[in-house]
C-alpha cells in the first residue's frame, strides 16, 4: 500500500491529525468492526470506492485484483 504524503497538504496548526486519526489514514489496523466498517479504493486518487468488512490483503485483492500498488483502505 502506498503511503500518502501529508506534508503537501500544508495543514495549519489547528488541523494536525492525532496519532489515532493518522492510523486510519494509512489503513487502520485491518480488523474492522463488522460489515461495511471500512472503505476500499482501488485508486488512491479517486473518491469512489466500496464499503468492506476489513482491510485485509485478501479483501483488497478480491475488490481490486492482485496489483495493490495504488490501493487505499480506511477503517472507521
């Protein structure tokens, strides 16, 4: 999974993400809490995606195929 470059966003001091919020940006812990608790995007530059139960590799491959180089999955 490709990491996002947050420094390009030029966040202001009041907009800094907490450690727990950052964990969700890079994909969460992959555990999920039930059906639809995560959001899978096969193209990190797209806003469209699919609700999935978790961010496991098997789930990502089922939704996006074997090339996950541009895939992003975020859990709530």
